[in-house]
């Protein structure tokens, strides 16, 4: 019987070596991740291989099923490297890069046991379970051995033997410490006392980490683990040196839990929430007081920010006071990763997705100060903006029941919220296509409603376009087209002539004409020019002077009109 999985290898830059990115049992997930890596600029070449395990022989057969990009590296092959492996001693497995690789290689096993790489390296019971599993450990060793062997011109079996020996020594060291009874029991000794006792011990990081891992072992969920870690943090000593090593021992597993999608979803109680709600809660989690202040002052942000569960609110309080900066950065980085992805923020509501994008951009800018670069945030939202301009999203946004006017109003709202010059230009193209069609023109000319209401709608569209941030070369033709439609409506209805000759007080007629001439209640262009001309005709009438003197408000409007014309 054989088992298969898929491995994604990426080449970060031309001439670089292939490195393992992910391993998964889902073929489509591996190929999509490869496409994402190229699209987001994280790799210049990708390769997905199918790894089939033969249970009888214990060997893996590798077949490349997808290759894209600069696969040959753009350079002649390099001589095999004879440098030593990155991990030589057991201590090397405890650094952040090694733990990250362990987490990817053993992702399935760790998920089944609800454990992090940090816990695996510090808990004897987990090490024994992994060692006894056989296939999981052997599989992980073979996955890491293949790229290492290719990089050094060695055989896969030779590299596997090296890592096998390293794993055996690491397990032996941990079990030896356990049998000697040197691993602290924080439930008995207390976290503060243990940290103070170990402050001068050269192995303090390992020993205190083992105590922390054992303390959170009884937790039944990721959220429960976080609560237990925060309980330990609350019991940390106040003496600066001891407190620093104590909080570091907490921060490492906390960052691993928070950095995983399963851990974050459990903390936020958001397993069934859409991506938009989850990202909003994550930003609120890392932003603390800054985001809370924004929520109080911005109704649009307040409408998009769900409340945090108790455990998440408690963690946010720690992040707000400046503790666990690695955790805070992990959350913010995870937000950026999701924003650079392809999943919809609000799959069931395209209109709400636009509002969420705006709210997330505002809140992330205030939440990620000192953690993320403003340029990285801008790139992420620029990438997300491009996804909102695809044909599929536009179809979902406009639907099939909107009027032409409502469709254009929604497209302008979209243009207002996307960022990046290319996204603004693409949004302008969608608007141009809709305004340039006969549908809006026929709807306004032949549809119900007074000429005044229709002209006011066109003026509103022009003002919205002015706020959308479109380039001048895109904005001016759009406003001009709306002005042309307004002129057709006025010409067909003789609306301005009717206003100037209406049996109404002169002040009322002039007030309406001036507002039309100034683009307040009608579109700029021919309609505004005609309205200005009609207004000037009325005030030239000798009888108008006495009436204007009795209406200072109308007189002020006329002065403003004359000043603008000048």
C-alpha cells in the first residue's frame, strides 16, 4: 500500500537553491500555493512534486507535477556545497528557524496532538509518542533530507542518517533531564520561584521552557493553552532579569500558537467566521488602545469590528502594554499574509467587502505601528485592491437587479476604496464602460422622476467621482459625459426656461438657478453654463434690483456666482 503527499519547493531568487515551502496531502492546495508564491513575488520559480511512500520498502518516489518560473535559475549549475548542515547539535533545533521548519514538516502530527514545535522539543511525553509513531518521524526526515542532499551533492540516505543521529541525541538529552528530575514542575514550585532559581543556570531557557510546556500540557484547546500561558505571565517575577527570561519562555510557545491558523481561530472563537471578521478581530487584538480609539471615532470602523472573546481581550491587554512583541508581530504578519492571499473577505456580500477593506486599512495602519513597515501594509492593500477589480467580483458586486445609476454609484464607491495607481485606473475603466453605455442615458432621460431630481443625481455622481482619487485624465472625461447626459435631459424638458419663467418669487428662482450654475444641484458643463446665463438675465431686469435688496441671502448667492464666473 502506498501513501502520497505533495511538496512545494520554491526558488527565492535567480540562482538560489530550491527550498521546501510546504508539504500537504491536498494537490490543489499545493499548486495554488505555488501560484500565490509567484504572484506575490516571494519566489522566481516553483516546483510541486508528488511524493509517494511505499510501505513495504519504506522509500519515497518523487515525481514533479508542476513547474513554473525560472526553474533553471538563470545560471549554470553550481558545484555542490560541502558546508556542514544547518543543524549540527541538539541546541540548533531549538532556534526559531528550526522550530518553524519542524512545524511545517510535522504539521499533521502536531495538529493531531494539539501541540507546537516548542512543546515537542520540551515535553518528554510528546517525544516518546513521536518516536513511537515511526512513519511520521521517518517521513519528516526524508522530506528535509531531499533538498539538503541536492544542495550538498550527497546521497539522501547519508543526510537522513545525519538528521536521524541528531534527533536521537536530542531525544536522549531531553529524556536524561527528565529522568534526573531537573525539569521544573511549575505547578508545585511556582513560576516566579522557578524563574528566580534558574536565572543564572546556563540551561535556563531549556529548563524553564520545559516547565512551561508541562504546565500547558493539560489544556484541551489552543485557547485554553493561551489562557494558561497568560496565567503564568501574571505570575512572572518582578525582578527585571528573572522577569525577562520568564516572559521569553512564555512568548515562544505563545507566538507559535498565535501564528497558526488553527490556534488563532480557536482564540477568536471564529472557526465559522469569514476572513473579514477574523482579520478585523486580529487587528483589534494587536492594536489595543489605538484601534479602540479609532472605533470610538469612526462609525465605519466600528461597524466592521467584532467584539473579542475574553481570552483574546486578555491577550490584547498584554500586547498593549508592550509585552510579547514577537507575538504582536506574528499577528500583524499573519494579517498581511491573508491580505496578500486570494480568499474573499466577505464571500457572501461584495458590498460589505468594500467597507471592510477600508476599515481594515485604517485600523491596521494605527495598530501596527513599530511592528510593520507602512510600505508593506500599502503593498498588501494594493494587492487586495486588485482582487476587487476582477470580473468575478464586479459581477458579485453589481448583481442583476440594480439600476444603471446604482451600479455606477457602487463602482465609484469601489474606486474610492481601492489603492494603487493601477487599481485606480482599472476602476476607472469599469466606470467608463458603464457611464459610456446607453443604459444610464436612457434610464435618466426616459425613466420616472422630475428633471430636477435627475440633474441632482448626476451632480452627486460627479462629486463622488471627485472624491474617488482617480487620475485627472480619467476623471475629466467621466464628469464631461455626465454633463452631456444632463444637457440632454435639460434640452428635452426645457427645465431652465421653465424655472426662469415660473410664477415664483424672484429670489426662489435665482436661488435654484445659482445652485445649478455652481454644480450643487446639477452637473457641471452645459447645464451649469445655461443656468448661469439664465440667472444673469434675471438680475438684469430693472425690477429685479428692488426684489434682490429685500433678499440678502439670494444676493450673496449671486455675488458668489459672479465671483466664480470672473
